[in-house]
C-alpha cells in the first residue's frame, strides 16, 4: 500500500543513529517517482576505470576519512554454515556529508576456487544514495577487492617500509600476488621479487604471465624461508590457518603486509614475529575482533592492544608516527574494510558516468 505524502505531516526513516523525522518539505525529495537508473560494471570495465596508481590515492583518502570519523562502518557479518564449502560476508558502510552514500559488499569466500581457475572472492558491491536509499550501482566485487587490497598495502608500504626497500617476497601466488606486484612496484623501486606457493607450478605461471609487464625479475622459489631471505618487503597472501612465516626467517628492517586472513581462528604470521614488530592496522576495532594474527598471539600473552601502534589513517594524518628506525620490523595487518570498497565504488560511479562506460538498467520498471 503506497504512502500519500500530501496527507502525511511527518515521515519517519531509520538511520545509523536511530530514528530521524523529516519535515513535509523534505518528503517530496525522498518520494520521487523519477525512473531509477542503475549502473552495472563488470570486471573489465572496473580495471579500465581504476588504474592501480589512482586506486592507491583513493585508498589513502579513504583511510584518512575513516580515522577522521567521516565514515561509519560496523564490523562485518560473516555467515559460516558448517556444511558449506565457503562463507559469505556482509560489509556495510556509510559516508556523511554532501551527496552521502551507503555502500555494501556482499562477498563469498571459497578457498578452493583457485584450484578451478576462479577467484576465491565472489560477489558484488552495491552503491546507494544516502538521500533516498535508491540503488545507484552494482559492481563486480572480486575485481574491486583485488585492486583495493593491493592498493591499501601500497599505501602502508609507502608509509612504513624503508625508502630504499627493493627486495620483495610474496607468499602466495594467486590473484593478490599479481595485484601486489603491480601495486608495490608503484611505490618502491623493486629490483627483485620472489614468489612461493604450496603449488610449485603457480609461481612459475605467475612469473611467465608477468614477464613482459614489470621491469624486474620474478623468481619462483620452493620454500618460504628462501623467499624471505634478504627481503625488505614481505606480503603474505594465503588462506592458511597456521603461520607461514617464522621470526627467524625475517631480516632486520623488513616491512610486512599481512593480508590473507580475516578470521579470528586463522593466521599467517607467527606470534614471535607479531611480538617483535611495530603493528599497524587498517582499523583498530576490526583488528581486535577479527584478526587471528593479532588475537592468537594475544591469547598466548605475547602482545596486547597497546602493541597496535596506529591505524594507517592516523599515520597519514600525522597523528601517529610510522617507522622510527631502519632496523625495526613494521607490520601492517590488513583485514579489508567496507569503506575501501565504498570509496572505490563512488569513484567508479562518477568516472563511468563521465566516460560513458558500463551498462545502465531501468531498475524500477
């Protein structure tokens, strides 16, 4: 049954903070009957519209907005059916201000997908008006996740690694390994990259695939210890539940990006490494509730909340200090945030409109 705004003196709508009552003058704007056009962007279109260098700067701005309190993001909700092959995560966010927006990523994670040549992340990012709630866009979440995760690591690496860091080690040879090779070489003069994986063929395939794309050699290696030898930038991009790197394998002055896990029960980094590092996060609340790398080391009594030095946004804003010496180990624990997906979606929406890219559908017909 429709609502007749002409006889309704007040209209009530839910907000993040409770109930908001709108005056009659505001009602017609919210109850517009204009056709609702929704933008659809596929993977190819997203990659065309969002080059890595641009994505890095978008992520820098988004993390600063988060630390300034300009966006609202609850913790992700994860559905873990005991008999399912994967999980589904719901990641909402809201940005205040002019032309406010809601963002929601609905993403499934199936760790067995790479064996079938599929991305482990499958889903969509929704962008909605913060004024009317109308859906504005539906975008491929796999590609946004691929790009923004690597871009956030690049922001952290630019802030925290030594300026002369040039030897890169990547544990894992999937989608994120490829994206991180591009992203990290955008912020540091990489001279060599070593890649290791449980499947020894995948680093070889990755090296061959990117042989003519990057100006430095990519060396497939057979062990994590060999990959880490002499590395001053490390990326862990696995679906491991137990640590894949050990403190004794890590050189002084290294910077680590731990990106592969977001479950309280799983970790890629051993407790000794966590205890030896200055720890930075994308968001404190998320790390304290979701990061197994932190939580499992904390359960062992080796670290606590005081060991989290800062959010990356706080370092970007100059509120907290990043690297303080050439010999210290810095560690960025990345969980992936809804505000990052929302920032990408906003940028993609505007750029797609200006460049006439994507497919528009009539959503309310």
